């Protein structure tokens, strides 16, 4: 009886903190943000604030684009909530569509599998993305995929 009680208490001591950690508040201070070079687009930097984009979990990340940067038509398997923090980001659904330029402070909700292309203007642009992973990118024209060009 005592052994069972001790084992139960020991299990609670390990399980409860782990469960609480998932539901705990998390603050990321500006000076804690770590920027890394993007593995797909040269000149782009990313900072994962919360979560792992490769896993089925909530992710908040920032992306820093250089001036005059373009990403051709593509899709993602996730719904994205995008906020422009600085600069301006162009967004269009086709190559023929002029699209619109989202200035700092703008918000865009893009449904999963929505075809789009993005570009920056003549200034560096930082966006924040929120989504539930796993994240991926599929180019409409496979020849536009930088992963294929590297082979």
C-alpha cells in the first residue's frame, strides 16, 4: 500500500509539471529572438518563437526578407495568420494578379492550400506567422523550387 502511494506520488511529481509546462504562459522578449539563415531562401532569416514548424503543434515565427525579394507562386498545407511588423509585403494569388501591398501593421489570414506569391518592396520586411504545423511549401511550377535547383 505504501509502495503504491509512493509510486503514485512520484508519478504525479513528474507528470503534472510536464502537463503544466504545455499550458504555461510563455513570453519571448525582443532581445531573446535568435535569427537564423533560412535553409530554403538565400538572404532570408527566420526566428522560431514558439513551436517546431515540422511538428503538428502551434507555431509562431518571424521571417525577415531583404528588399526586392520575390517568392514565386506556391502553397502551404496550413492556414497562416500573417502580420507585417515592418516594411511592406506584396501578396497576389496569380502571376497576372497585381495583388496588394500590406504595410506594417497589416494582417492577412491565408487559408491552407491557397496559391499565392509574395514580394517585398525597396525595404527590408519583417513578418510574423502563426499556424499549426507541420509547415511545408509546394511550388506551383516545380522549376521554381530552390531545393531542386540545388541538386
